């Protein structure tokens, strides 16, 4: 694994599976993304968290936890394999974890989550076959 790290963010290239990931944030908001090689290449250790986060937000959100005092804290797991894919990540949990049904609805409803539709639909189909 190849890592890039800055203040408040970290990214990883997993050479075993040829995939790139990035995380940023902390107690008030934490995000984990699958990113592209191009996004990974743009990340620089001198970047602030907000700059790195802007790049990572172009990727596929895998996990997020929010405790920003704008409402009750919550966690959304978009990709159930996030721990297996990113064992190095320092995932933060806030409040209740959204149910699969609520997460699936959000993925279908919000255009910002369209990159998760295929893997969520496959999971749903697999679950219904059992």
C-alpha cells in the first residue's frame, strides 16, 4: 500500500486490487471515499484538509459520519466492504447508523450518491435471492 498524508486527511493506493481510497475529517464530520488515480495524483501532503476533501468529494462516498450539531449525529455506510477495503482507515462513528433501507433510498434519491447505485442494487438483489 502506498499512502499520502496531510493535515486532517489520508489517501491510499492498494496495489493488491489496484484501487485508490481517501479519508478526511474527524469528530464533527468524517468521510471515506473511493477515488481515482488522477485524484490520488493531485493530492499533495502540503494541502489543507479542505483542499484534499474537495478532490476526494469527486469520488465515490463509501462511509460518512456527521455530528455537526445541526441535528442528531448519524453514520451512513454506503459500502459495507469499507473495513475490508480500507483496514487502514480511522473511521469515526457518530450516533445511529442508518438502516440499509434508508441508505438505499438516499442512494436512489440523491444524484450525489449515484456512484453507489450499482453496488447497492447488487447487494439488494443478493439479499433478496437468499
